[in-house]
C-alpha cells in the first residue's frame, strides 16, 4: 500500500500504517521530496507505475486536482488522506464515533462550529449520506459554500448558521477543528483576508465566539459528546476542560481512524 504524504500528519499516518500492517499488508510511506513527482514526473506516469507495484494508494496533498489526476490514471483504488477541500477518512472515523456513542446515526444532529474547513465539508457530505442533520456555524467570511452538492441518496440535511448556539441547540455531537489550518499558518486565506500575524489574529478574533466550552455543550442535547479531529489548540477552538473532560469522545475518535480505515481498505480491495 503506498501512502503519499505531501503534508505533515500524526493520526493519518499512524492509523493507516498500523492498519495496513494489521491487515497483513506492507505500508510504503512516501514523504515530500522522496518521489520523482516532486521533480516534475507527471501524476499520470506516477499513477501508472504505482498501479504495477501496490494494491492501492492513499494521498495527502493540497490540490484536489492532483489527487483526481492520480485517480484518473491509476488502475488501483486511490483514496484521499486529506486535500484542501476534503478529509473523508476523518469523517468516517467521526461517524463511527457518534454511532458508538448513540447506537445509530439516522436522525441525529451533528453541529460543527468554527471555520468552514475541509473537515466541515466532508462531515456535511458523509453526515447527510448517513441520515444525520448536520448544522455548521461559522462567522461571516468563514462559512462553507452554501451550494455544497450533497451526494445522491443523502437523506439527512445540511444547514449553515452564523450563531454557534443556534447550531448547537439539541445537537448530539458538537465538533470543531483548528482555527488556523495547515497551510494557513501565515494567516493567508482566499478572499482577501489580511496575511501574516495580523491575518491570524483577525481569524482568531472572528472565531473566538465559536470555541467549544462547557457552556456551548450545555446548549446541546443533555448527553451530547464533544468531537475534534485534532491536533487541538486548547484555549483556542476548544477549552482544555472539554478536550480532556468527561463529555469528549475525542481520543476514541482518534483511535477510530485505524478501525474505520481498515474497513475502507477491505471495501476498496474487495471491490
Ligand atoms: N486529523 C488528522 O488528519 O490528523 P493528522 O493531520 O495528524 O493526520
């Protein structure tokens, strides 16, 4: 199994590498600068060669177009380990964690509060496909696109809010992600937001009301759980009290990456 990481990772690398090992496979981890792709070899030629050597390939990269090009030319399954727009393997682990907590997904409300990231987008797509009502609250300028196309068969709903308490109201799971994503550390963001430290400060100020704390959890359902894809910045998007407290399932969620990804690999390779 080839696992191409063009960006840093702790959970995705550990869970895929150990998961492939547990399935009896051999993970080949390829990091930035280790492939001829970084020296200009095309995605097409890379896909053709990978198809002759491994059973499947996972890629973590920036541009979704690169992953799409690899998948177009590969003769083996290609899966997304995070791109600028999507983080589907994370969402699979998130749904598994909610189902572990409540025994079902259908009809449950999942509220995501914070920046409209790739994590939020994948939750919107996969959550609605699983029959959940997904509520996403973001400050103006940080929202997910309001015309996100949901997959055929999606029976849940996707609703965008600005008010985090409105989104959290009645939610079974309350979810957040970092305020400054990989690649945004310099504060740069599409749409003209100021760059550098000033941009990062502007972002933190806009997102501050969306922090998951005990008060926001109290606005959710009485048995609501807190989720976070990690890495976390305690005191920013989530308080340390929630991150390490009794209402979180965040560390189970991190473990579940391995379990659900093993199921994904079995599904892909059996197809
Ligand atoms: N949540 C997640 O993808 O973690 P890593 O970036 O550490 O892989």
